[in-house]
C-alpha cells in the first residue's frame, strides 16, 4: 500500500507451501520508501529506529501454532531486498522466530531463504526524485 501524500509504503510479502495457505510466512515492512530505497537493503526485526522501516515476520501453521518476530530472539529475523526490477522484488531472509504466546512451541529457525515476488507499484516510480510525478496507469473501464 502506497501513501502518495507521504511518499511511504506499507509492504507485505506472504507465501505458503501449498494452496490451502498453511504453513505460511509473512514479512511486513513499514514505513518503506520503495521509490528511493538504495538496494541491497537489509532490515532486522526489532532494530528499527524511529522513522525507519520496521520489520515484522510471522510464521503460521493453522490458527493455533504461530511464531513472530515481535517476541525477542537471540538471532532476530532479517530480510534483505536485493533488487526491484520492473515488477519483481527479490531477496533473502534468515533468522529465528519465537512462539507467539500463549504457545509453548520451540522457536523456528529459517536459513538461506529466498524470495522472488511480483509487486504492484501503484504511484511508485523507481529512481524518480521526491516530488517528481509517477507515471499513472490508464484506468480500466468497464462497460
């Protein structure tokens, strides 16, 4: 989601191992300025300073087994955005997620994870200077 009045975006990447959506892994970055972000860019859960993008990661196996970066971890989740070419966002991730209370599950560790996702870039023009207009897409007309 992009907020043109502030130039920042709320970015959520989510993937699942199968069609029923479980287990699933999601990353949320907020606030993020995709149009001026220098790549590669690494974000560490719990390490953002005021005004910087914060990273929240969640892993779910059904509605009762959940892990999150919002609980302290010795090896916090980190995500690196390597490239944004055309509409493809690529990168890597690794780290440990702790069980979300009240669960007593053991932490879950992710190593050498990769992603490549197609993103919608509504009102975002990569490489434009702040204040320059983004190219607007032609609206779809329905009969």
